[in-house]
C-alpha cells in the first residue's frame, strides 16, 4: 500500500509509514466526510454541495498532514487522492442517510432494499 501511494505521488513518510495516512485521511477525514454527507442529506440537500464540502475537507486534511507530520502541503497528487477518498465516503454517507429518510418518512411508499437503496411499494398503477 505504501509503495502504491508513493507511486501515485502521495507523500508517504518512509519512517512513519502509513500511520499519518490512516489516522488523518481515513479516520479523521473519513469520519468528517461521512458526517458531512449525512448532514447535507438530513436537510434534503442535493449532491453537489457534498462534492464542494469534500473539496474543502481535502484541503483541511492536506494542511493537517503538513502541520502534524511534516507532509507536503501543496501536492496536487496527494490532494486528489484525499479528495477521491473523502468524496466517496461523503457520497456514501449522503446516500445512506437519504435511504433512511425515504423509508422512515414514507413507509407506505418505499421499502428498503439495501443500505443505500430503496424501492417503490406501488403495484405499478400508482396504488400502494
């Protein structure tokens, strides 16, 4: 994993290894991204703000890598990796909360079919 991230241009410290990446990007950033996606969905928000908030979170995560572990602050490759991870987590969090919303607020219309999906209960004629 460390070699893969280094090949992509991610600034992985050879002494500390993957610890900063796991701690800051996955745990702290991933948790913040998950809650961000859920917060937008809680207010019935669209998906595009989730992408904008993920971009801001990725910038904050880059700063934490720089400030706490001496990582590279202005690394486009590292920023894009952080952004891809955080955006994916935020979108999944948004979809999970939206699914919960639909099946809890409209139980006569929708059934949950998975953690991220729901289906219409109607018989195809618009009747439940």
